[in-house]
C-alpha cells in the first residue's frame, strides 16, 4: 500500500532528483534512497555504539583477562608424571 505525501525539497535537491530519476519513477527512487540511507546509517550507528561500548569496558576486560591468563597458561601446559592414557591389551 502506498500513501501520498507532500514533501518540500530545496531547488538543488529537486534538480538532482530530476536528473537521476525519470518522471513517474521519482517516488520509487526517493523510497529506495530513504531505505538505503536508514540501513546504511543504522549499521554505521550500530558499529559506533559497539565501538564505544568496547572502549568503555576496555579496562574491565583487561582486568578480567589478566586474572584468567595464569590459569589458562597452566591449563595449556602438558601434564607431567603420573598421568597416563589408556593402555591397550
């Protein structure tokens, strides 16, 4: 379903629109342009929000990593002595 609206555009914007969209195709062009703009800016804004969140939590993340690093190092070392795998008969 489509709705008719009245939109005011600056002369310069209308001139560009008339060059890139044929008469009768302007509504479709404007619709696609708006959807593209929103999708592109939405992804960019999401990326910015994620970046800011990671930066805000960087100190806490480093603290947690520093606390767990020795345990991960110990767990990754091969076991020595008394540990044997299954024996075959």
